[in-house]
C-alpha cells in the first residue's frame, strides 16, 4: 500500500510540474521582455537641433508605447555620454566621434562605454560664423579674436578644437569663450563675440535666428565662412565628412545667406541607447525613427531619402540587438535576447536543480529498491523456516503427517501472495530476486505436495497390507520364529 501511495505521489508531482512549467516560462518571459514605465532621453542645448529631435521622439514614444519620457537638456554629446554611463539617461543623441576626437580620450571613453548604436539621424554641419562687418575669412585669421568654441562637454567643443588644431592654432592664441546657443546670440548682438563654431543640423533654430533674423539684411548678425581643406580633414578623421552648405539655405525676404555655396565639414548625429535597454523597446524606437512621418516631422532629410542604408551606416558603437532585429529581421533570434540574458543566471541554477532532482530520484529509487529487498529478505527467511519445518514431517514409518504438511502448504501459499502484493508487475518481471523467491516457493510447494501424496498413498495401502499378513501361515507372519527343518529317518 505504501509503495502504491508513493508512486501516485510521484506521478502527481510530475503532472503538476508539467502544468506549471509553461506558466512559469510565460511569466518569466513577460517579466524579462516587459517595457519600462519611464525612460530619459538626453537631448542637447536649448535652441539646438538635438532639442527638437529629442522632444519629437519623446512624443512618439509616449503616444505609441505608453511610456513616460523625460527629455533632459544638456550641454551636448560629452554630457550625454556621461549621463548614459551613469545610468541617468536611457537614450541619447550623440555626435559621431565627439568622444574619441582626440587619441588620449579614446581608450577610456570608448572601451568602457555602455553605449549601443540605434540609428544615424542626420549630418551635423560645422558652421564657421563671423560677426557681420569683421574681416575674418578663414580660421587662420582667428588669433587674437574672441571665439566661442562651445561648452566643455559639447560636440561643438570637440569639432572646434579639431578645426583649430588643423590650422595650427593653439587655444592660448585666441580669447576662448565657452558659450551656449542663447549666450552666443546675445554676445553677437552686443558685439562681444567675433566668431563661433556651431556644429548642428542644417535648419537648427539658432542658425535661423543668427542668419535670417527679420528679413532685413542689416539685422542679420552673422556671416558664414567656409573651412578650407575639408577633404584633408575628412581623410584624417573617419568620423568627419566634407559637405557643402548650399547658397540661400537661410533665406528670407531680402536676405540670402550664404550668398554662395560654402565648403565645410560635417559629422553624423546618432541615436544611442544603453546596452542594457530592453530589446523590444529599442525595436519600437528604431521603427519610430525609420517612420517616414517622423522623419518629415523632424526634417531628417538624409534619413528620409536614403532610408535604412543611411540609418545603419558606419556606427561608432556596436549596434543594439533591438536595432539589428529591425535592420535584419531575417536574423532575428527565436527567443528574445532580453529573456535569454535574464535567464542566463537561472540556467545554471535550473540545470543544477535538474541534476539534484535526478540524483534525488536515483537515491529515492535505490532506497525504495533496498526497502523492497529488505522486505524480500524477510519473506525468503520465512520460506526457509517453513522448509526447515517440513523436514520434521514424514520421517517415521506408519505416521500420518497430512494435517501438518497441509498447514505448511497453506503457509507457503499465503506468504507468496503477501510478498507478491508488495511488488508491481514490472518489478516482478525485471527483478531477479523476486523471480528467485517465486522459484523457492514453487519448489517448497512441490516438496510438501510430494510428502502429502506419499502420506496419502501410505494411508491408503496400509490396511491392505495388514489384511494380507493375517492370512499367511504362522511361520510367514511378521515376528514368528522360523520353523525348524524336518529330519528324515534312515
């Protein structure tokens, strides 16, 4: 009975585990791939292109994914990368090459960065702005001038120093001013600034305010100058590309700026994500960026024209798996990588538990087998006791031990039935010890039956033998003295 109960209990546990396993996997999968309730996007300085793109992206994410999005105003790419490393920003807008523009920053900034590439957004063009009325025609004319090179943690600062270094100008040769866009506009208006390097997307609000203020040419604060040797600079720095600002890009009534095409340099603006961001979220964000309505809304002309080829071209950091699932859907893994990563630590635990469960099952099976063997030993001992008892019967001629032998035969039968009820049919067929026990029972039963048969035969023929003895001559009866031989006379 106990053995049957244990078997039923084991089967019930297995059934319950099989029912709960899919539910557990589904729960873990949903937990691992669930989208966050809120995220932070690091944009850029007020008045810059980053600010408008980050705000538009935040609105799309909130509307489509029902996630609360906070847009952070920052000084630019350096500050954005710092926020990403500190875990204070989940998505950032970043100027390609801003962090590693100088060799000494490359190892510590790039190798330890948690950034993952999502998409290129647009080309950021370096505008070399000169206060109108000042005779500055190239960066070589800047020594001794008041020049804004951008805040310390901005991409403007990286590009400005790159351009100055290409023309052999040290920062000590100019009056360095680190102004944000609003401060640059006020400084130009107050004649407190001679030149500035601003690297932003074409059509940024700050450029329109500086180059086409009211439609009156006299009210325009700045002129745009070209940067010579743009091709040479682009050859030395892979993140930089030569580009031309078309004539009349910043035009209004009576104002056409620049009056002629201007050769300059540009870098890519990129959307980066923290490498730990959920794959599903980055998939959705990538689809938003590739949506033509979003591109038209934010003026991402290159992305709108060239599509995926521009979006994934020359990433500075390893692409996020979520972005790759959109760019190359045919290679999308069967299981969500977030689920795989989330359960990576659980896998060894689960495997260990399975091994422990298997070892426990083996131990329990061995223990059950040993218990069964102990019970079988008990029954074998009982059989041997019955066999010893049967030796005392049918030893004396003329005795009648039928009753005792029949009792022993009944004991063997009852013992065999009791023992076999403790084992399953599989155990009876597979266990040689059970087979041996059954053989012993049969052999003992045959031996007792043989004695019973002999006893019955003896009981049946004894009266016949006794009657025959009484009809014999006296000298032939059992126990009579032999007759003396007769002597003949001579």
